[in-house]
């Protein structure tokens, strides 16, 4: 990680070698305006380049403690390392849009509260796309599917920033270890499931081979709740129904059926006789 660059004021004398390169460039521009032919232009440009290389001074970066051979190299270094740096966690980003996404998704308290409520705060990386997503995973799938992003693109750059080669190597090692652990867990679960399936098969086969005596029954008893009527009972019930029908007909016709005398009455008649 890099610290935030803080420029310091330095005072140089007019004849300091620091200004030689600029003086040579200005003189070359003036001579090129006064040149009469293309050959003179080429000679002036060649001499300006030779003088620039002769009087060029090293440019020193105070924050990184690094020297650069020319202004262009220093400007490239400044744009890559010191231009877009997070003021909270000091992470470096390759552009201002990445820095803004990082600040919004990690350091903006209001957006964090909206995320806790279930709102979508993760914006698409494409500036012309206005879609937002609830999770970084959904955004990654959208970028791969709709915008044809390669699968090896560093989608976590919003959180990690620009990484050095050593940091990338360490991250790759951690990812490989994590994937290996996940695969081992999945294989262990599959083995446990196979063992359970085998145990269940053995249990069912052993139960199917088990013979129980007929006197033992599970659940309801073997005896029926309502006994089946025999044909004899059915015939007697039918005869009783026929007799009841005949009696109902006789009563309707006025035919009086003789009453049966009980055993007490018969006994009294025998005593009187």
C-alpha cells in the first residue's frame, strides 16, 4: 500500500540544472520556427534531443523514495500510484471511477444503511449501464453475461485496489487453498452420504429377511372389527323380514292374529281343570 502524496515546496536558483531541460526545449521550439527547410528541422530536433539527454536530471519521488530518469516516467508513476488513493484505507486504484466505487461501497455510511435494508448499492462497472445489484456476485454475473467481461477479470478491484505481483501471488494462493478446502468438504459429505445409503440398504435387506410369527402384528389386529355374517344368518334375517312384511299386510287388512298365551296362563288353566 502507498501513502497519500503530499507535495513540498522547493526553491531553485535561475541557473540551477533543474531548468536546463526546459531551456533547451524552448530554444529548440524557437529555432524550429526560424528554420527554412526540413533538413534544418531535423538537425535542430536531433541537437535538442542530444542536449536534453546530456542535461537531464533525475526526478525524485519523496513518498516512494524512488528516482525517475525523466518527467514522463515520473508522471506515469504519479498517475498509477499517487493520483487515486483512498484517504481512509490508503488503497491505490487505477482510475477515479474505481476510487469512487470503493468509497461508495465501503466507506459511505448512508449507503451501508441502505444495503442493510436490502437496497441495491453495487453499481455496474460500465458507465453507460445504470443497473445496480444487491451483492457483488450478482454484479459479476451481470458483467460476464451482458457485457462479455472475461471470467479472469479482477472483479474485486473495488475492495482490494491495485495489487502488486507479490500481493496477487498471495491472493491466488489463498484462493487455491480455499477452493481445495471446499472440495475436500464436498468429498467428505459425498462419502458420508454413500455410507448412509449403504447402511440403509443393508437395513432394508435385513428387515426383508426377518420372519415374524403370525401371532405378532404391527398396528391393527388381524381380527376384523365387524365379523362377516355367514349365509345362515343372512337367510334367517331374510325370513324375519318376510314375516314382518306379512304382519304389516295383515294389520292393514284388519286380520287379527291370535295372541299367544304365556306359560303362567296355561298353568292356571291346568289347575282349574
